[in-house]
C-alpha cells in the first residue's frame, strides 16, 4: 500500500451481548443472514475461524436479467474470541483463486488484498463494535455496503437477543 491511508472505519453499538455479536461474525449460518449490502444474498459462507484458516464468501444480487455473483476469500490473521477478529479479503473466483479487482471494474488503485479488523467491547450488556477495512476508502461503494450490512446485523442481533429472553 502507498502512504495514503485508505480505510473505512465504522463504529456501531448493538443491543446484544458480545458473545452473540461474535457469533454473527464467525458462525457461517448467522453470517449469511446479515452480510452484504441491501439486495444481496449470501448463499455461501465457508469460514475456518482460526489463525491461518481460510474464509470464502459469495454474495449474489438477483436482477430480472441475471444473477451477479461476487466471491471473496481471505485468511484469518487474529482470532481472539469474543473481542477481536482480523482477516484479509480479496476478490476471487468460485474456486477461491484470487482475481484482480480491476476485472470487476474496480479502479487501478484498488488493492488485491485488503484487511478487515473487528474489535468488540461489551458495555452495559450492549456491544460496541469498531470495524476498520484497510484498503477500502471512505465514501466508496464498499463503505456504503458495510453500513447497509451493519443495519442488517443490528436487526439480526436484536432478533436473536430478544429470542434469548
């Protein structure tokens, strides 16, 4: 990466305990329920949540003409339940082979490998999340997608927390 700091940093508070928010990030079935911007579904989420473990996720947007698929892969660099998760993220094909982001129309400056850092902290029964996506600039479609996904995560967390009581 160059000297420019390009990252999205999003802080959110969820009305759910930290262990539940951690599961939403690390349990593939729960992750599929909230990940991705509005209009996208996640049919595939393979997650070997351990240091060196591989993750592979597919997001699909269905339009009347066709389904558009986007695949992502990465490696877990830090796994410290329930408060810190760090993984790399790259665009890939369905087999998990990394592809240049420019093949999907991303700008030349978009890196092949980005890094997602998730820090969670429990405060009064709620969970404070700080997510930093290094390599994705603020104000881009990627940043907007994260905010939409976190709206879905909040709804999912609330629903699951309510079901516990």
